């Protein structure tokens, strides 16, 4: 059930950048809506990363409760790999700015703005 998570290869700077507020505002017509979309997407990315991390650790441990020293080293290598990835908020912001995020606001009814 492993998915191919493209955000592991997404070329995002792992450091915080200053963003143009006007560009964020233009995407939805409201700065706060843009931030809301980014935060929801960041939560989704975090959940996907956590599931992927747990899946890789499960492969190493094989479901055993007692972790041997060799297994512990492998788990640490996996953890370091995930620590090097950009934070989910940075990934979500980059996706949003590139127009790769789909959203809709149900409270606005039929005329809700959407993007892909």
C-alpha cells in the first residue's frame, strides 16, 4: 500500500523564506483563506510523512517489540533522512505558490473558487 510521495523529491529550500503577501492574497482573494489552505495541506503532508516513516521503521523491525542494536542504527538512519526533508509547512507553501494545490470552500456554495 506504499504510495509514491513526490514531495520527497520536490525541490524546496529547507529554510524559511520571506513570501510576498500580495501573491498569497491573489491565489484566493483573501490572505487568511490562503493561509488556511496552506495549513490544511501541511497537516496532510505531515500525516503522509508520519505514515511513510512508520512503514519504513516497520520494515526494519519486522513488528518486533525488542529492538536490537543493529535495528536501532537503521532506525536512526531513517530518522535522519526524514529530518533532512523540508518541513511540511514549507512544502505546502511551495505547492500552493506553484498552483499544485486543489481546494474549495464549501461555505461559499456553488461559486466556490477552486484551483488545481
